[in-house]
C-alpha cells in the first residue's frame, strides 16, 4: 500500500511563450516550446522526490500523452493506477510568466465519475475541486475506511463559492491560495474559520508572504524567503505535497507549513510544475527536515 495516493487529472502542459500571434497563414518560430505534465502529476512528482511511496490514480488512454505519462511515472518511481478514458484525456496550453498564468484546457472528467473505489492509502490528495466533486463517492468511502483526504482548490469560482455552505466535514485538509480563499469566503483572513465546516484543517497560501491556517486545531502562520520567480506553475502543488509529507513524517503544524513554503519556493525557480530535474530534486532533498 502506498503512503500517498494522488488522484485527479494529469495534464500535458504546453508552455506557450507570451508573444503576439502571427498573421493568418504565417508561422512564427520561437526559441522553445516546453512540454511537461501538470495537475495531479505535479504533486505526485514532488512527493516521490521527498521519498514517499506514491500511487498516481488518473485517467489514461492510449494516446501520445498517455504513453508519455506511463513512461514518466516509471522513471520517477510512481505507481500508476490508470483509469480507462479517452486518448490524451487532459491537455493544457499554459501561458505563464513571473507575474501570472492563464490556461486553455480540455479534460475528460467523466472518467473519474466511473470510478467506484480508490486504492487504499493513509492519505489521499486531490489537486482540484472539480476532481474532488467528481470523486465525492469514492472519497467518502475511503474516509469511512480510515484514509485522510486532502484537497487543493484550483481556480473554479462556482465550486469555490459552494465551500462555505458545505453541510458536513468532507475532507481532512483543504489548501487554497489567496485568490481562491477570497472567492470562497470574501475575507481571506477569516477563511480557516469560515471553511471549518468542510475541512478539519484549512490552509491559505499567500505567495511571497508565506502561508497561514489552522492545522489539527493549531493556528499557524509562516513567512517565505524571497526568490527569483521564473514560473509560478506548480508551486501550489509542491506546497501541498511537501506539507502532506511533513505531516506524515510527524512534524508539528508550523514546521510542516514551513517546509511546504520551502518546496513551493524551489518550484518557483523552474519552468513548469513537474519536479524531475535531478539537480532540483537533490536541492529540495537537502531541505528535508526529517531523516531521509
């Protein structure tokens, strides 16, 4: 049984340079167009780099992106639990710079709805409210069987607006960024209190200002070191993976939050959100606050 199950869509990310499109019928060449994986693959790659036994449960077909995902999981030592889906079920065009990101995406969410039971794991992480909604039944059954469930927000205004109105505790940990917390509650500072009805622990990330929240009943707030930002893609996924790894290794809430911010800072200094560069993996491992 894996220590962490990451369940959701694995997007093939096409990192498109911010440039004016050419006139109709003409072709514009740029220095590079980078390809990577995002979504659930981001947090799975960071968790695996931190030494966790990770299973990635994601829709996988027989397309080019699907073959690449299988090869990537094998190379990173991640067990892949493939859900039958259409070919190339999740694609994103990512327009990103140090200030902002925009996405054009397509995803076969229906593949998630056909899943009845999730593989067993002490912790399950779902990197998106849409995925969490589509997996509501399997997640509830997993929690009833003893698994703990962590969900991160993603920018889905309709789903965010419903969070404060949940009638019961659905998850054990909810992580939102500042923009998502404002959309969910209207008051970022009060988000942990206002969202306590849907998750036992609630954390809000604040970018360069660090993160705060309530974890296992303890109010926590940590700052962040200034870094040169190359690309913000995947920083939130790295934060969640590192936070969960630290909690699983027995760190106190403040120390766990601090390590989550540290991991996010590392991802900000690379292009794309997938952690696969051996040098960057080694640099992050040096920061691990437990015996690796």
